[in-house]
C-alpha cells in the first residue's frame, strides 16, 4: 500500500508533505507532486500535513473510480517515459537526490489551470 496525491495538489505544490516524509518518496513534477508507490512505507505522515487534503491512501482509490484515476496516474509518472525525458523515473530511491523532475503526466499537464 501507499498514498496517492490527487488533483487538489495541482498548481499548489505546498511541499509540507515532502518535509515530513521519512523516506523521501514524494517527487515534484511541474504542476503537482507524486508519491512513488514502491518507495512509500504507508506511514501516513504526508496525509495529515497536506493543507489541501489532496493525499489519500491507495486502498481508498481502489474502491472509488474518481480517485482510481489518480492511483493509475501516479504509477504512470514513475513507469512511463514522460514528455521530454529519455527514460522513466522508476525507483531512484529518494526524491531529494534525484531533484525536481519538472514534467507531469498527460493527465496533470492537460488539467485546466
């Protein structure tokens, strides 16, 4: 299990969640942050810190079709080759060392401002 960041984070990028994540698994795209589901330890620290309530547990998303799209989108961020990149982000083992990715999935990039 892991946590997922939904559309309420788009164009917010508050970073409170990043500051409390004990395993550094929250990566920054251009307009939104993404939690790496393979690196997340399911501690929930990020969920309570989010000022816009954009973070939810993945088991909740599996039951709700409106949230499911964000679960799938989070996987896409790490597994697909994003626009302008040569390869997928994958599981680099820490967002701070990897740096800002600066690009989003098509779902987020096409979201109205």
